[in-house]
C-alpha cells in the first residue's frame, strides 16, 4: 500500500474534507489537486498498470545481466502470510525473513512450537529454495513490556545479538525452532548486528546447546544448517575478514549500515535528506565487504531497502554484489534492471560513484549511465514531478512504488 512519511504537520492543517492525491513514489501529498493534475495522475496510473503487467511477465525470466552475470534475487518477508506472494514474484528464495513479528505488541515471548510453525510455513512455501531467517533483531524498545530492560536509545544499546546472548534461554528457544523448521527445506540462520568474532562464537555455542536439548528430547532437526551474519556497522565492515572462517555467508544490512556510517537516525524526518545510501563512504564499505567475501568464496547478499530501488540496485551490481534480497513487489522491477544492464557498465558507474566527493555526485554518475540503458523510463522517476505545483506536502520519502492512489 502506498504511503508517505515525514509530512510533519499535514494532519493538523487538513480538515478531513479535502480531495488529495497520495504519491507514494515521489513522497508527496497533493491537496485539492487541479483537474489537470488529476488527469495527469490518472494517465500515470494507467501507464504504471501496464508496466506492472509487463513486469509480472518477468517472474519466470532468468536474472542475468546483458554480459552474462547471474544475479540471484530473493525476497524479504516480514510476515508468514507474505510468503505465498513472495514465492510467486519470481524470487529465488527468501534473503531475509524478519522474526520480530513474533515479539512486537505481545505480553509474553512466543514459545518454541509457535515459532516452529511460523518458520515452517515460510520454508514450505518456497519448496526447497533457500530461506534465510534472521534471529531476533529486537531490543528494549520491542520486547514484552515489564519483562525485560528498556533502553533510552535502542539503536545504540541492548538489541539484536546482544540481547540474545544475554538472554540465552530466550535465544535457544528460537534456535531450537529454527533447527526443527530446517527439516522442511533449505533454512539458513543469520545473526544480526554482529560486531566481533566473539559474538559469532558465543552464538554458535548456544546453537550447539540447543541441538543437544533437541537430542535429549528425541526431536528431529537438521544438523548442517548454514550460519551467516549481517554486516551492518562500520566496525563489522572494516573487520569482516575476521569473521569469514566461521560463517557460511554474509548479508549487508544497508538500512543500519547507512545509519551508523553517517550518524543519521533513519527514523527521523528532520534528518531524512541526510540519509544518503549513495554516500561514497557507504559505497566504500559495501565494496570492501564484497571483495572480502569474494576472496573467501562466500556469498555476499544485500538485504536492506537499498536493493529494492532501481538506481541503487544498479550501484550494488556494479560494486560486485551478486545476490539481492528485496521487497516481494520489487522482485520483477529489480530483475528488469538486471536484465537491462551489463555488469561491466555497472562496475564503471560504481567506480565513478566511489570516486565522487558527495552522494549527489555519486547519484549523478550512476543515473547518467542507467538512463543510457533505459532512457527516461517511468520506473526511474524519483523526486518531485515537474508537473506538480500548488498546495502540496512533501514528505521525507515514499513507501513503495505502487501506483499513485487518489
């Protein structure tokens, strides 16, 4: 569903009787649009509907660049109910199954059986294709109220792997459920917010304990589940070479990597313009992670929102990323980007972006080359449309590029 965030005082200024156009692509809300604007947006919606039909046809097409480089496309799944749609999108598995849905808004933590059923549902929906499940990436801001410590700044505090290691019984309950669900398909376990090798080793120790507990109960489980880590801080990116001997894959969480690298809260409307994933510092860290992974023959995926956006997906391909995990709806769109460019041109564009002095310069280098490949394609639109004027509220960004809705 299209949405716009960061509209500040829009709800205070609107009375509730206005006609509006909500543009989830450009991140704007147009109040009492003119007949001309309504006509333009209706035409645009019709064009996007045709584009959607064309994109859906790509669900069965190979995700291969013009010069023969395969780019694996997987889907991000927030809820088990999304698995069926994601599987039909053409995704080659799940690159990130978030598990915080099991925790948020509850009075108690989920038990092993509830977790097992949720994981198994997604695994079976993908029929043997890889399903990467991230262990709890929650902290004092999302855990059941009253049962666990709170934290005034959860993004820099007690969360993710830190919380799990400090609450071993809670963590082992999840690990047992994951090991059991792995009996039904290709499950891969991913630990979030890893900073040091010590955290990986502690997590693996608890996984072994969870396995022994299942043995003691006589419960079947898979013994060879691949383990990976999310690289989402500058510290992890710079020391990623210390992790490679103890993991099976790496996944770059660009949402947090950008936040921590640029010291910008990604949830702050006041700082939205400063949240720039194409900043050369961010691109340099991504390039380092990819190069280290390639040197050790480890799969390196990107599972942040960055991968779902055409221009940024182009940049990631150029940086050497060969596995992208995106929103289910974005799978066909990103596949169109993959099939319409060459990895060589993408690498040239990414190198120019790396050498840029600012995020704006880097974006210009990438956009110029991508538009050479696709022209002024509607799916490359972003920013404020040139035909919009008058009474508008401009947000800090749109949430998903579904067709604009009146």
